[in-house]
C-alpha cells in the first residue's frame, strides 16, 4: 500500500512540475534581438543598432510590451548620439506611450541623453483620441491581454478561464470533464477506504486475498481518475494561458495596435480585426 501511495505522489509531482516549467519555457522570443541592439549601441555601432531595431519594430507581434518599449528607447539613444534630436524625441515619445514611467539607467546611458530624455518626459502628453497623427510619434494604445486573468481562473476552476475568454463550448466541456472526473475520484476514494477497512479486518487467508484484490482495484481506479482530473486541470490552465479566445471582442483586443504617422516609419503595430 505504501508503494501505491508513493507512486501516486510521484505522478502528482510530475503534473505540478509540468505546469510550473511549461510557462517558463514560453518566454518572449524577442529578448535576443533586443540584447543584440543593446550590445551594438554599447559598442557605438549606431548604424547596426538602428538597422536591427527598425527591422524588429517591423514585426512588433514578436515582442513583449517591455521589449517594444526598450527598442524605442534604444532607437532614441541612437538618434540623439547621431545628432538627430527630432527623431530621438519621436522614439522617446513612442517609448513613453508604452510606459509613461520609463527611466533610463544612468550606468548605461550618458548624462546628456538622460537629460534630453527627462526633458521629453516632462513635456510629453499622451495624444488625445481622434487627434491627427501627422508629424507625431507612433501612438500606441495598450490594451490588457485577458489571458493571464483567464489562466488564473482556470487554475482555480478548470473551464472558468475559457468561459471568461468567450470560449463557452470549450469552457463547458472542460468544466464538465473536471467535475465528472473529480467527483468520480472522490467516490472511488470512499469506496477504496471501505475496501481497505474490510481488507485490514479480514483474518481468513482466502478473504484476505479476495479483499486485497478489491482494495487494489479501487486504489488503481481512484488514482487513474485523479490523474484524469489533474490532466483536465493542466489542459485547461495551459489553454487559458496560451490559446487565443474565440470571441470577437477578445480578438479585437488581443494585441497592441498603433495609429501610424505620415513620415513613412514602418515600425508600428498592426491593428487586427476579427
């Protein structure tokens, strides 16, 4: 019996580890690109840094919000170092539109650039809705991604996160599967407990063997049902964390989007309709 419980604990640990490690591997893939731009700037390779940053901003969907902010800030530093203060202001304002509380690291950025950035920050105001984008920096509208909130809900109750994202059919199926397997696990556990008591109370050899077999069947069934319930929970959590929702409202607000200016700059984020 101790071996049964020990094996069950190992399965539970494996399932928990799969949930903990899975999201960690799904880190933003653009970090290497941002690091390359940062390294080129630190080596005073301004042309290379600018080329890599603008190429990255042409595919904004590859980057996280923090990475996009840093790319604009790095472009602002490159522009200022090359004497292009107008372009530097545009890039710093684009970075501030993503993170109004942005600061530059004085250990990595020169005091002159920091002073210029702080001046931009003092005079910068978020653009008003409907204002003309002509001769303005890229204007980002940051929309919350509901997937973290959906993942939290599915972590508490499988299927809840899918319902939150508008995936009603999937959410109901996952919720029903989890309730069914969890309920069956509880029922099998009670039957296992009764079979265990009967097995421990048996004294005749033939009854001991028969009752042990019954206990062993309930034990294995309980463990398999528990693994099925845990599997539904893992699938619901990962799906809520990763998969886009089916509802049109979710797809409209899935990504960042930008109203581009008229200067020909191509680093804006794309507005994606359902």
